[in-house]
């Protein structure tokens, strides 16, 4: 049985870290734990590139699906995830704090 592992990728622009993504993989299910891009560099495809690269890396390591949580009010993030092949599968009530908010659970199947 494969051990769970956490993997991070970073994006670099002009020699500086522009963004990163983290994921954990247990058996054949991966969870995206973080996605972040510097505010000045958003809307340039960096987060999408990180998501797609991470999906490929996870697939190579046996993942069959990827899950993530996103704030229900996070319209830009939801659009990003949909564009990267994720779809909503569930809602977690009161998942986020400060302020309290529901989370959408999103899933992407991998080949």
C-alpha cells in the first residue's frame, strides 16, 4: 500500500515565487490543500497552470480523483476550478470561519 504524501509546486516569475499549490494524496484520492497566486499576478493563468500540472503529477502517482473545498462566495475561484475540469458535488455547511461560510466541495476525475 502506498503511503500518503503531500506535494507542492511553485510558479516562478522574474525570479520570484508567483504562486504555489499543495495537495495530499491518500490511496487514489487527492485533496488540493492550497492554491495561491500573488495578487498582482492574478488572472494570468498561473493558478490554472499550477492546477493542471498538479493534476498530471497526481495522476502519475495513482490518483483517480481530486477533491477541494472553496468558499461558496468565491466566484473567481469557482470559475477557475470549473475551467480546470472540477464540478460541484456537495456543500459543507459552516466550513469556513471569519466569516462563517459554507464550502462547495468540488471534484475532478482523472484518467
